C-alpha cells in the first residue's frame, strides 16, 4: 500500500526488498520481530525507547545512517504496522518526482479507543451506490485505514 500510494502522488516507483539496501535511502516497515532480521542494529536502538502499550500501536523514527536517510515504521502488531504506514503517508510531503519526510520525525502512539469506525450508506441519495465503481470503494476503504479506522459499518438501502 505504501509504495502504491506514493507512486500515485509522485510517479516514483519505490523498490521493495527483504534485505537492507547498502547506502540507499530506506523505509523499513514491519513489526519489531519481523524487522529484527533485516535491520537488527536499528531495531535494537529503537528498542531502547519504549513502545506505546496496546494493540494497533506503532513507532516511527526518521534518522540518518552515515548520511543516508532512513525511516523505521514499527508496529506493535500487523494492524499497528498498517496504521503506522498511514501516519507515514500523512507525514510525507509528496509532489511529482519527490517525497520528503521531516528529518526529526519521531512518533510513538497507540489508539485510545479499540473501535474506530465509519458508517457507509449504500444509497442512491448519497451518490455512492449508483456512482461509485469498485476502485473508488477500494480507495475509500484504504483512506479510512490510512486515517486510523479499524471498522466499517455498511448501511443497506
């Protein structure tokens, strides 16, 4: 989702890899356990700072590694990874050909409420049932997740 959303807004095609890329800028995304195999030293440094307790929490850290920009998005669980990516997307300053993050971005958070939902009415009066196609619905659900929603209630006609 991260690479697709960035590509839509910047026309940049980020490479996805399961290994640490030498001296290239990197955004490493995953749970602490999954990132440990790829970025052990960076995850150990991050581990010195406590995570926000609770489900769906995440940490984002932007730093330099020998002059090379690096960002870590570390979720407490897989859904925390998703919501961390959402916050990263909202923090990126994107324009055609570039995507920038604040050099001092440091976020540690977990949701206050376990249910954060949205109701969608599937009616002709609200211009969704008759006007939206599947890609529009997919983007809308994706946007809900990017902004932290973890549930959706569909209201029938």
